[in-house]
C-alpha cells in the first residue's frame, strides 16, 4: 500500500496542530519562509547586526577558487546541489569562479519558497545563461529522497551546498539524521560544503537575533500571521512579544514568542481552540553556534573527512568542505 503524499498546506496543518498542542508549545521554523517571511529575512540579512551574511560572502570571495581547486583534483564536472538556496548571492560568487576555472556544472537549487526560486532562475537566466538550472520546490528531506531515486543524478559527481547557519536550526538528533540522509545519496568522494556559525561573544550574537529595529521580531510574528492567512487562524500579534536567550555552554540561541496577556486563538482549518495564559511561550527556533572541534567531530562521526575549513577575518563564521569517505 502506497503512503499518502501530503500537500504543503496539509503538512502545515499537521505540524501546526502538533506544535500548538504540545507542552511546551512550539512551531517549526521551516514555516517562517512564506513570501512575506522570505522578504523579511532579506531585511534581516541586510541588518548591520546580522554578521552572518557578510562573513560568509567574505569567505566565498576569498576562497571560492581554493574550494574549486580541491574539487578539480578529482572532477572536471559536478552536480551543484544547494539546500535552501535563498537569493543565491553566495552561490553566484562560487559559480562565477567555477566558470572562470572551467569547472562544468549543473545547478539544482532547493528551497521551500517557490517565489525565491523563480527570482533566482530569472537572475541566473540573465547573468549566467549557459548554466543549466533544475530548481526544486520543497522540504530538504523530501527532495533529497526524490533525488536519491533519480537515476539521472545517482552516479553524477556532486557538491552539496548547505550554507548560512541552517544546520544550527536542527536538534542534535535532526542534525545527525539530516547528515546521514545526505550521506546516503552521495557517492564516495562526493563533496559537501556547509556553513557553521562559530561560538563568540554574546554581545555579538544576541543583537543578530534581537535587533533594535524589531525586524527579527516581525519575522517571528509573521509565522503567526501565516497561520491566520493559510489556516484561518485568529492570532492577535499584539498579544505576543519576541524573546531571545543565548547559552554559551551549549552555543544555542533560542527564540520564543511570549503571550503578554491571556488570549484564545482559533485555528479554523484544523478546528482547534488554543488558550494562552499570560507569559505562556511558543518555542520558535534554535540557532546553535559551533566550535571547530565540534564541527570536525560531527564530520568524523558521520563518515566524512574534513578537507579544509574557511573562516572570515573576524573568525565569526566557517564554511567547511567535507568529502564522503
């Protein structure tokens, strides 16, 4: 018997019901990125407090050709597979270096936002008309499973990009499962380039997640508005405040929405009522920061070898190139 394939809205309903019915309550961060959420996140990436984007762009500007040199020792063409492509700014820097270095590639960007992918395809059609793009809309895990079964890509040399600090949004169990799933679609000597936000002073970290202009707060509250829009919810965002904490031992930044008054929320599409008492919380997201030894242990434990680590000048961020053993 075949398992039922859920639509995106059905999965959103299930995940929202599960999260708001749990104790403590939570919402899954992948649903931040509807059209409005993606726009707000672009604002976040342009904030002076949000050091991550500039740090990673600097790494790519300084090191793209070094990364390509490692790959070119084994391959003269690759399948470039990007998980969570966003606006593709960093990837475009890398692809320009691939073109200059005569490394042939086909690009498969994957993102949960179809709008982001359409904009990305339009930009690449103008800037890099010779690059073949096969954009895929969906959840990383679901798309990876589809690609795993696709004979066209099964034996093609791959470089997988997982940039930004996306890995830090996973729990330890999710991190291990994600990398194991990825390893299972890779062949020996395929490459994996991923981003790690490094441990540093809380005075640098906290403003990136709780900025003075309230852009990150708006980003989190938009999740509630998305429930209103798509699931017929009745959240009043004025009744919730954004709160952020950082634990320097675990390296975890945790984001919450706190009810600032008693309220009742109806989510019509799942026919549920949720009561919030003052100071009840909704856990929104974890953004974990890593040390270099943390990263290297993760690679070893998951059957990868670290080829090289690339850091920005401030040593705030690292892009680590791994090869599957």
